[in-house]
C-alpha cells in the first residue's frame, strides 16, 4: 500500500509540474504475479493461523493470472515497487489489527 500511495503522490506531482491537460491511465501495483496459495501461506505464517479452504472450480469471468504492467508508470514518473510482498503483508496486517482492535488480541 505504501508503494501505491507514494506512486500516486509522485504521479500527481509530475502532472502538476508538467501542467498536463489530458487524461491517462497508469498501472500502479506489483508487476510480479504470485500464486494465490503462496499468498495464503504467507498470510497464514504471519498470523500463525491455518486457513480453512474449500477448493472449487474456477467460475466464469475469473482470471487465471493478474499483475500490473507498470512500464508506462516507470517511464512517465519513475514508479518502482520497493516493498517486498512479505514486508507489505506484515505492515498491512499490523495496520489492520491496530485499526480493528477486536482482532488485535489473536
């Protein structure tokens, strides 16, 4: 989340400085895909909990793989992810626990 917020702030600065009067779409996100089960395992490890999972077939409209193509963002306003997924998950979980105190005692 920190990378995305910083990316948006840098994009706004760049647009204001250039006095651009046009609209563009920029991807801000992780450019490296991660498998869902790998992500779940990382979250389980941080929480020291085991997820209860029910495996079902893919539904119509679901995507097999997704990630951000950040080439345009890298070129226009030097966007770059700095936070590793493990670190970002820990930061988010800690924020969430503090935000929702009822979950912080786990």
